[in-house]
């Protein structure tokens, strides 16, 4: 349902910021990855943390071969 002429698929900056904070909280507080995530772009660049998340859910079987550089 569109509100006051907004597209039902539009996202405000506040919604994006809220979602980013929610995901950062999940990564840092709940998953407690090997290092703290402060920037999605910088911290996920080499794929190590993404692999770590997948390994936590048994979706990355060779994570022991990953190197965080």
C-alpha cells in the first residue's frame, strides 16, 4: 500500500540506516565474528567474514582454508 504518493517499494534513508544498524548488531553481538564489523564495504571485501558466516551455518565446509587479509 502506497502512503501519500510513495511507491510501496521506496525506502527512506532512515529505514536503510535502521536496517544497517540491525544487521551490524546481529553480526557483532549475536554472531560474534572473529573481528568486529564496522563497515560492510571494507570488512566484507575479501570474503573472509562472509565465509565465516556461512561456516557457522554449515554452508562453507572448507572455511579452515580461508585467510583473512
